[in-house]
């Protein structure tokens, strides 16, 4: 019965990057504390382990920047609708003013495509 119970045990490795880095830090700390007695001494924790805190710091900084970027996009979006409307009004006005010379809209920065559909 004990064998069946052991086979049912699952050891989870997080899919979330932050949680994975935290776990790696815990493993590295335990490996370092055990030193030569660590069963992980055969692995490259001595090389890769010291990079874990840097990776976690970079991850945290990147997440903070993503939150800042989201805030900036929200601020931009609040300004975007009236700008879009004004550009469309400008196009329509210029199409009326230069109805015989539609390429003139290019002077205002518009891309003018006069090829037949």
C-alpha cells in the first residue's frame, strides 16, 4: 500500500515565473546551507544559484514597468478618441477643399491612395 501512495504524490513546479524564481531561491538556500552534504551538489547550483536573486529582481522591475506601461496606455486612451475624431474631421474637410486635387491631402501627412478599387 505504501508504494501506491508514493506513486500518487506529485511535486509541483510552478508555471508562474515569480513563483518559480522564489522556489529556486529556496532550493538554492537549502543547497548552500547543506554545503558538501547536499544531495544537489552534483548539479550546477553553485553556478546558477547565484543568478536567482538577480533574475527575481529583474522580474519584479519588469512587472513594475508593465504596470506603469498599462497606466500610460490608459492615460493615452483617454486622449485618443477626440484626436481620432479631429483627424477624421480634418480629412473630410480637406477632401471637400481639395476635391479636385485629392493628392494635396498628402501635404498634410495623409496617405493618399488613388488607385481604383
